[in-house]
C-alpha cells in the first residue's frame, strides 16, 4: 500500500533518519545498574556504533553484552534496532518483544516494537505498543508521532471511519506539539489531514508552519502549494511550487502542481 509522503514511517530509536518519520533520531538506552559492568559498557558501545552508522560493530557489541548478561533488555533492544535497519522484521520483532518481556517499563522498546508493527500496517497492534510506551513516558516524541500516524493511516483505509480516526490522530498530534512545539512533522501531518478534509485555510497554515520549521522539506512545500491553489492564491502557490521543484528537481508532482498553479494564475 502506498501512502503520501507525510505518512512515511519513522525509524526505531537510533540515528537513522523518518524518516521522515525522516527517520527520527533518538538514542534511548538507560542501562540498569544491577548488571555486570562489562555488559553495560558493551551496550553503551553498541548504541555508539549505531549512532555512527556501524550496524555490524553494534551487533557484535550487543551480542558481547548478552554474553555477560543473557537477560539484558537494553542489549535485546539494540539487536532489534540492528535487524530493523537491515530490514529483517521477524528478527527485529523477536528482539523487541523479548526486551519488553524482560523489562515491561522499557518505553523505547515498546516504541520500537510499535514502529515495526506500523511498518507492517498492523495498526491495532502498533497502537497498543505505542500507547504502552506513552503510558511510561508521555513525552516520548517519536512514539507519539507514530501513534498519530497509525491513527491517521487507519483512517485512510477504505471503509474506515475516517472522521473518528482523524479526530483521534489530531489529538495525538496536538499532544506531540505540547511536548515538542517545533515539530515540523506534526504540523505537516495536520496540514495533510485538513487538506484531505477540505479545510484548506487551516491546511495552508499548518503546511506554512512546517516549511518554516523545515525549509528543506519538499513534502511541506508541495502541501502548501496545493493548499494555496485550492484557496485561489495561485501566484503565491506557483512560487511555493517552484521552491518544491528546486528542492526536488525530479519530483513530477512538484512539476505538475507548478503547471497547475501557473495555469490557475493565468500565466
């Protein structure tokens, strides 16, 4: 199933970049104190390797940590991230599931499991895991973003109760903005929902805010362009579409929307 750009999936908790979740970058690993010092040291090294993009070294470090403490949830979560980055969802899922079994209050592992389930379009299961993460840490930004996107995407499924799903998603996006006021992703997705529902003025305002926060986002520029066309502000829309095309010269949608904006403006 193909979704619009604002619905691209966020990555697990490491330096991958939503994604465009972006991949949201957040290293989260609080090693317990009651573990062998060498195990804790290897876990720290593993997350450091992930931050530098070296998944191979990270895998070895986490496996080494488990040799000292076979029930170390932070190492299991780290291996889950390694396999998630490689696209092996089954192995990643097993690691994340074991991490939360070993440590039920491990918010990041719940969040990583939820992100993975969302990538498989298992919306209900993803919501459950992401809500579990947020019960532990209500300010976990990527978990909140992924929960909002799970609700949004559920609303796009044919036959779904779009109004209810979108309303629930909007609530989660607003919660996210309470914790992270400068979230370009939240503003972008709010703009998308308003555009889909025909609220073009509100959509344009949210897209504009997203472009202010992330000027290099062609998705936000394009969203604002088409919202402006819908509002009849076609000359302004053309300028925004030109910016979209500058950011992504090969983007057909930017080119098509620019042509539409110019025609609308009488050019």
